[in-house]
C-alpha cells in the first residue's frame, strides 16, 4: 500500500531501506555534533553566521547554508536582540550600576555569598534550561529549576527553592553573570524583598562566576555524560539524583575532601565549640 501511494516499486522501496548511509550523511552527522558544541559554548546565542565563522576558525571548511540547514534540522537557533535603542541604553545603564560585590568578601561561613547561573540541556532534541543557586563557601547546591524558557521566572523559581531551604538574612550577596534573566525587574524585586545584595560579573570577566561554571562542567561530565532524555520528567529525576549525590557524597578537594553537606556540619560544629 505504501509503495502504491508513493508510486515506487516494492523492490525499489526495500533497496532504499537497506541502503547504507551515504558519505554525505555521515559527514552531516559529524558536522551536526560540532555545530551543537559551538552553539552550546556560545550559550545559545550564535546563529548560523557566527557558528560557521567559529567552525572555520577551528579548521572546518563548511558553507553557511549547510550550517543553517543542519541547525534547522537540530532545532538550533540564535537569540536575536529586539530591543529598541532606548531600552538597550537603559539595560547598559543598569548593568553598569551593578558591581561585583563578592570579590570584596573574605568568606568564613555559609550564606555570605550565593552564586547563580543557567545552563543548557537537551530533551528529545530540544533545549531545556537549568537555573541553579549554590552557596559559594560550601559549594552546596541550594536550589534549582528546570524549564523550557530562559527567563526571570526560571531564575526566580531557583532562588525561591534556595530560600525555602535556607533562612538567609539581609546582606547576603547574590552573584551571577550579566544575563537579562538576572537583571529583569521581577528578579531584582525578589532580591530586594529579602534584603539581598545583587552582584554581577565584571564586563568580559566570565571567571568571576567560576564556581557555577565548574559545577555545570562537573555535572555534565559525571552525571549526564552519554545520557539522553526523552522526557522532561526523566531529566528532572536524573538532576535530582545527581544533585543529591553532589551535596551529600561527592568529595571536594577544595573542602578538604569532604562533601558540601559534611563540610557545613563541620563548620557548624566548630562554631558551636568556639
């Protein structure tokens, strides 16, 4: 029936089914992996022109149309700015007013500085976004939120998750990169309501938030490597399992080879003794 519907012979159909993958298809598969890697490294910002330029710098001879075609097939697209000049100027003015307050602090206990960031994960060939909040001193993940949109609602949910676990008082420094999901008015109101001090990376200084970058790298290497997810629920379960392991069991060289939860208990015990 299928052969009649498409006007092909049965022999031709079976020949097509059993045909080996062409060299072009194999090449597309390899190139698609490189395109996805560049797109992830750009934090989802690059469209096909910048992806093609990045690949060219890395020695891949590929045209922009081919890159655009493979990005469409993979569901990848860049983020375009649609702000007016006035709103862009206002955003630049706001960013300029937010200092990197965490650099001035000598940490001696938890709940002095929390750090936050957002990373990209895949579910059934589509992007999902994970917002996370960590205590900088103990490296403990305090809150997280998984969603389909990278916006202030996502980062606010992660913040609320963290504040339900910890009764952090006014004066806590909340540090992030300079993403608009952290500069949004709704998110800033949540910080102000709790008396938290907002802190952001210095322009061009991505290492200012190195603790969060390190966590995301570790999570993807140890917890999610070679794993694929068909549903949001499956990814959510794996994240919950890994973050529990990370907080309760994983030994950190920077914490004298203690897990974050054990390190916090040690600090609380020493404070009580003293």
